[in-house]
C-alpha cells in the first residue's frame, strides 16, 4: 500500500517550492499579472479583426457567440490552470505523465504555433505604430520588438512583464470603451440578441474559443503563477479567481469592440475588408479614432508578443536543459526570429491562416491531456477534480476536435 506521501503531487521545479510563500504584495502582483498576461495574450491583432468581421456578418446576434464562447473559455481555462496548480508541473510535464512523449509533442507544437503567431503580432505592432504616428512598417516592427526585448532583459523581468501587461491592458480597454460610446451602439438590441439570437453560427463560437484559450494562450497565466510560486491545493481559490477574471477581462474587451463595430454597422457603414477593425475606429471617431486604433493595435500586439514569447519558451524548457538555464536569451532569440520573418515575408496573413489550424488542433490535445491527468493520483495526488468541470472540459474538447476535423477535411 502506498503512503500518503506517494499520493502527493510532485514538484517539478525546486524554485516553485522555494518561492511558495510569497510576501502578500508580491503574491497579489503575480496573481493580477497572470490575469493580464493571459488576457492581453488573447487580445492580439487577430482578436480585433475577428470581432469586426463577425459583427459585420451577423450583427447583434454576434453577442450570443461571445456569451457562448465565454462559457466554454471558462471551462477550458479552469481545468488547465487547476491541474497546473495542483500538480505543480508545467503543462508539457503533465502531458508526459499522461503519455510519455506527449508533452514533448505538445511543447514542439506550442513553440511552432507561438513563433508563427508572433510574426503576426510583430506585424500588428508595426501596423499600430504606422496608424498612430506614420512610422514605416519595418521601423515599427524593429522598435516594437526592441521594447519587448528590453523588458525581458531587465533583472526584474517577471514583475516588469506583469506591470506592462496591466498598464497596456487597461489602456486598451479604456480607449476601446471611448470608441464604443462614440459609435452609439444599440445596446438594448445587442443584449436581447445575446440570449435570443436570430442568426446562430458555430464557426464564430469556435473561432473565438480558439482565439482566447487556444494554442499557448490558455497556459500563459497558469505557467506565470507556477513560476511565481503560486501553486498547490491551498492556492486553488486564488487560481480559480484569476482564471475566471482573465476570461472575463478578455470578454469585456470583446464586448466593447463588438458594440463599437455594431454601432458602425447599424449606421450603414460597410467595413473595409483589408482592415475592418481600423474601419470601425475611423467610422466611429474620425481621424482621432484611427489614431486611437493605432494605439489599441500596438498595445494588443506588443502584449501578445510578450505573452507568446514567454509562454512558448516556458514549453521549450522541458525539451532542452540549455533553455532552462538560458531562458532570457531564448526569449530574446524568439522575438528576434519573429521580427526577421516578418521583415523577410512582409505579409504574414498566409502564415496566420495555417497556424489557425494549429490552434484548433492544440486545444483538444492539451485540454484532453489535462482532463486525463486530473484523475490520476500520480499527477494530482489526493485532489478530487470537480465533476462539473470535467464534463465542461470534455464538452469543449469534443466541440473543438470536431471542428478541427472539419477544417482539416476542408483544406
């Protein structure tokens, strides 16, 4: 018979155990930082574009897709963050416990997907600076990458990352709220169609779920908490609160963008296909709105560069001991590589389309592994995972798996 010690979840990183007792101020900062890191990782250039496009297609009924996706996002993120916290293992190490080699596969896929998305994030940052101040795209890309690199080279990189994510996240929400108010959206109609839609489509829901908790994004905050020493069953209340808050913060930004776009579309403005998000801001607030769009786009893109780089490299730490000891160098290399690809390719749209299939594939794979791990004592010890969370997680996994297979079949 195994002892109670044998049923305790293992600790993969001695630093995690050593830092478990954080000062209250540092603990609060790490919790808030994890919320904003996850949320701002999700709010990238694609996030802005998707929201404008789908609002233009189905109008007020897009509110239903947002509401449904938030519920599914909560199910996915609560499962993932809880298992990371309880096991005190990074997601790829949890996956390796479920099936040897699965974690390595997951790490490679997340890193490749993160690198490809980072090309789009760098491009978005360049577009933001161009709209904001007329900066040429190549210079905007280099300047934005340089800012992200400077952050990671700081001695207190973790806390600096938390503060930057919080500051730029709040700025994005405030500016988008201004545009939403200016656009004069029919709020009553939006609220009604969020629960009684006239046009229900599965694709927008799945796209929003994949864009919010797909790929590296769902692990960003969970890994940040683990690195900050916030883990274990005793921390679950804080972990749950942070996970849900991150999704709600992302949802709030989505709703504000939706209302801004709905106000513009309702007013009879056709959104430009090339840059529908910019068209929303310009139509709502003129040239000032276009400059505001530049600021929002740049904030969204730079914070996504930070989140994608940090989280992707946190997966690579399992594959190579050198990455574990040279984490900052690897992150800087990751950002430089993304920037060079953008400068060489110039138009990352095709890359982003292809990597979208990656995200659809990654969520059922990673979430499925977490759900299996949630019921293995060798991973979570005596912890009992809530049945409702398991059911919700299985539902999200099944929906995303079916849609991924359909996407693959259509290619």
